[in-house]
C-alpha cells in the first residue's frame, strides 16, 4: 500500500516526518510520499514557510537514506490562484522533488480558502460571490483547470474541494448540471494531460462522509478511463491509510483503472 498525500509539521501536519515513516513501516506500507504545502508569496498559517524549505528537503532526503526498507518519495503540494503565481515567484525550483501534487484552495490570495471553517467559507461565498452558486462553482473549476495546465502536476488533488463545507448542499446542489459539467470539464483536462487523479479521503478522516470526487460521479472517471490512486491527505501518521480498504472496494466495484505508480516511485 502507498500514500503520496502527506503533510507533516513542516506545514500543517502534526508530527515530524520520521513519525510517518515509522507508522508506514509498522503497517506494511511499501511507499510513502511526503507532500507538504509549498511556500506561497504571502502570509499563510498552513503553507510551509520559505525558511523551512531547505530543512524539509534535508529531512526527507535523510529519511530516504536511513529507511531503505520503505520507498520514500519527496514531493510538494502546489497551490494555484492566478497566472502570476509560480514556484519561481517564491524563489525555489522543483528539481529536488520526485513529484508534485496540484491543488486549488484559494479563490483569492487574501481571502479564506474553500476548505476553511464553515463560517469563513460562508463569508467568502457571500462577500466574493454574493451567494451565486453557479459563479462559485465555475470560478473554482476554472482555476482548477488553469492549475492543471500551468503546473502540470503528476497528481490532481481533491478535484472538488469546494464540497468540503457544502453540508446539506448549502452552496450548491452536487447533482446540478453546472456542477457536474464543470467537474466533467476538469476531468477532461486531467485525462488530456495524462495526470493521475487522486481519490482523496481527507474529509473522511475529519469526520465527514465526503469523498473527492463524489461517489455518485465516479462513473465519469471510469468512462473517461482516467487512472486513479489513493490519497489520504494525511495530517497525522494515524491517517496515512484512512478508509483505503473502503475506497479500494469502491474502485473495484465501479471498475476504475488503478494508476501505475512506477513513474513516481522509480
């Protein structure tokens, strides 16, 4: 078993990288990828500060040498908000990393993220989108498609993260044609660019029965023959394999194509 979506105390996780390694080995994992939130060119409470980036690289590199029984990969989760942002804007390049996860959290750099607290997302929805569900959905997915084309990540993370706080369809109906069309168009870009799609269990580890992408739309992924992989979005060692057995059963039942991860672990 493997996981490539892992956050440590270098960003917004709760433990040092070595604790994740020990948990992975004790639970029979074959591959562990670290993907702390990359630095961004403005203040953020959960992205890795630029001052910690070299320490992150050194720590993961050292673990690779010390724990040869586990295939350890070093990545980053890159955020996207507009064409002006790129890793070079923060003064670093990606040559040291084995892979990149691409994501959209910010709909505006100085606003709450789409997975912030319920009250913060409520404010974002009303102040930026005036309660317009379709504008909210279209803006998010437009940025997501732009992210895929701009960053060209190996893995597309939590493709419908705006569902995180959409409790009881507070912001939009997940069966609404605008939502399903926008998700479909994002999936088309994932397919066209040859990117792995993450089946993300991060919300499930936090007590919400939400899977990204949503269960009822995974048939789209199957019909487009997009390769998928597990993503725990783990912020603690104990969540490295969260709900993977359930998701594996779901993937097999629906008939999704599992990704060949050799391009990442080689």
